[in-house]
């Protein structure tokens, strides 16, 4: 069986789900528009629209089932909403999630 590096698996399979959860929380909990969220997440409004409609980033179960990941989600979302996490820094915040998942064996490098 071919194995993908864990970062590749995260980027392709799991990170879109995490971004979708962050985007939805920013809109629902903080009353932000899709355009505002797009700027904050350093992406486009159409991407946020796809997250909202669950056309992109549907793999969220691993995040929703783990209290520690939910805590990271909440912390990152609040930081973004308060302006403590700048748009250009969201990538490094998402890297912290990946690192946590690797350290706690929550991500497999096996191809789906």
C-alpha cells in the first residue's frame, strides 16, 4: 500500500474540514459575513460559501468527536475574531492543529 506523508493527508483530507468549522463559527458565533471570514482566513468568499453549504470541507467528524480539537477550534476561532490572529498567520495556527493530531495519533498517513 502506498503511504501519503501525514501533512499531505492533512492538507487534502482534514484541513478543509477544520477550515469549514472555523468559517462557520466565525459566521454563526461572531456574526461575520462570508467576505469578512474570507479575508480573515486568507481565502476567497466563494470558498467560504462552499464551506457553509458543505460542498467543501465535509470531513469534520474527527474534530467534533475530540474535546481537545474542539478546544483548539474554539481558541483559534476566538483569536481570529478578536484580530489576535492575523490573516497571514492562520496557516501557522492550522499547523498547530496538524501537529497536535500527529502527536496524538489522530491522523493516519495511509491513503483513504
